C-alpha cells in the first residue's frame, strides 16, 4: 500500500506542475524539437525523468514493490516513457557531463524491456 501511495503521489506531482499536460502536448513528436531552447518545457519533461529515477531506484533497492507498480503502470508504459525521454536525458548528460543522470530509470526500462518483450 505504501508503494502505491508513494508512486501515486509522484504522478500527482507531475499533474500539479503541469508536466502531464506538457507530455500530452508532446504526443509522438520528437522531444528535442518540442522543447527547443525553452527551459520551462525542458524542466517539465525532465520531471518525468526524476519520477522514473525514483521508481527505478526504489525497485532496484527493493524499497518499492515492483509488482504493485507494474500492476497500475504497465511495464510497457515505463519502457515507452524512457524511450520518449531518452534523447532529452542524453542531452542533459552531455550538457552537465554527468553520465549517471537517470541511471536507475534507464536500468528499469531496459530490465522491463528484456523481461516483458
């Protein structure tokens, strides 16, 4: 139950910030073209990365219950989210010269891709 409350809280946070609305606007468009040089759009979409990172870390460290998370947010949702955000994450890694940005989110997506596809 705690896992569900925690992840639901993260998802609600995305709504409050306007990140979910920005993701809706992005649709299937290229993320880098969508954000362009707009720091606000970039930050809103990076919020999804932070959520993915927290969830990935929680699952990897066995703090969060993976089964509960994957019952509500299907494995393919996490994989698709990572694939959509990956170019933005790679840009941030290069800009900040930090290769570990969203490391656990990437780990989660790759693990789920192998496990469920």
